[in-house]
């Protein structure tokens, strides 16, 4: 609606759900009096910061398609779901780990991140980082409860950084990166619960017997590139693994 001023909302202190998407807002200060707020959507505005007064009951915020550059000033203690898709975020430094102890879903697709360093929010279960320029994975050992990690369309050539402390990670999407060798794929053996892996549109996916080569290194997989693992594939991969072991001896 082209709104630039929402000071009128200060009076409505019992509002629980507020959607201010597709306006021209640059400032959310008037919302600080809405202490009962549970859900806030401010997509498609002109915000350059996600910083707000701490709201004690706020659980879901969406700041998609703004001009936000960092994660400073997000401190809501019950916040469970935070979306900042398609902003201009270059660093996650400033993320308040000690105050965001309820955060379970973090959506940062389509930003300008180069690394995962500084993202370690302890309760996080789903992390979406597709469409950034990430070339290094750092600090992942802190993600002990993470179940889903989405890294499609980044600049990864190496898979260093995964840790055996990531004991809940089940789904990993690495589509459209620069993974060339199966030696890199082998580094995913540290993930004990990994069940679904997406590797298509990487150079290694063009190699002959690609699926069998991946399965022989990650036998616990149930799906590869969204296709279920067939019994025959698993048996064939097992033979390849045994042959490789013999050669190593």
C-alpha cells in the first residue's frame, strides 16, 4: 500500500499477527509497544536493518526481500522461525546466540554470504543457505541438533568442515556447487544420520558410475538426488566398497 509511517499501530498493543508486506517501510520502531506480538511479516519493504526492540512472545518473523545487510539486533527470546531471504547480508556476525535460544528455522537464501562461520545457533533444526557465494564451511560442529542443511547454488569445491557432532543431520542439499572428486564426498562419512543427499549439477555427478561411487562411500543413504536407493544399487555399491578395501590392504 506504499506505507512509510506505521506510528498509528503503537496504540494497538494487543495485536498478535501483523503483516506489513509490500510497503515502503524503513523503520519498525512503532512496533516496540506491541508486546503481545506472536507473528510478524514485513517482506518487500525498504528496511536496511532487522534490529528491533526485544518482543517477549514473538515466534515468527519474515524480513524477505528487503535491503538488510547484517543480523544485528535480533534478540527475541521465543523466536523459532526467522526468514531473511533475498536481502544483502554479507556476514552473520552479530547473530545473538545467547538470546536466540529458541530459534529452530533460519532462512538466508539469496544473500551474499561467503562462509558459514558465526552461525552456530544451538537449537537450530533447519538452515537454508542456497543461492549465496559460500566457498568455505566453518563452525558446523556447533550444529548438534541440525536436521536439514540446504547449500544449493554456492561456490563449494571442498567439503571440509562437516563434523561428527552433527549427529542429527538427515538431509543435505549440495546441488550446483563445484564438487569435483569422490574424495570430497567421502568427507560426509562423519555424518552418522545422513539419509538424503543432493549432489546433482556438480562436476562429480558427470563421472561414470556416479551413483554407485557415492553409495559405496555413504552406504547409509536412502535417497540420492531425490531418487530412492534401489536394492540392486546398494548390492553393487557394496561390492565396489569391498573391492576398494582389498586394494587398500
